């Protein structure tokens, strides 16, 4: 299983970014996926998850600003991030496992990408 994130970068506060995560070696459409982030010196935290049926969950600070979605045909997970804030800075990871319901719990997933850096100033 391989997950590869892309789309990170440096933006000013109030800006937007769209992260992508391409999946290979895993029946992508059958299972839940999620986005996590980790700031320097802090624990990894869940940002958003999407179930196999498309139901979504967000951490409180992301609601109304971030949107998780997936394109099953392209085996790609997305995270649209609007109105970015400096506290959104960190390395963003996508994750999946053989589960149909997602959570924002790090321990729920065993397949992880290597991350993409997001810096908001």
C-alpha cells in the first residue's frame, strides 16, 4: 500500500490550499480515509475523515474551513483548506486502513503517507 501526499506549500493567513493523496495497492473506494497533521513538537492530530460511504467528520477547528473529499475513479483523497490560519501549520498526512468507518484517532490507521508541509504565516 502506498499513499503519496502533495499540494502543500507556504501561504499567508486567509489563503487556501488543496492537498491531494493518491493511493495505490489498496482497494481505495471500499475503506475510510483521513487527514492528520503534526506541528513541530506536538502530537499528530486528526483533521478530517471520510467513511467508505462518503460520510465526513472534522475536528472542531477545521469545520467550516476544510473540506475532505475523494475521487474513487482517480483513487485520490483531497483536503480543501480555506481561510488558513498560522495554527494550521504542520506536516499533513493521509491515512487509511481496512475499515469502512473513519475516525480522527491516530491509532485507527496502519497505512500512512510521508506527509506534505503546510506553512501559514
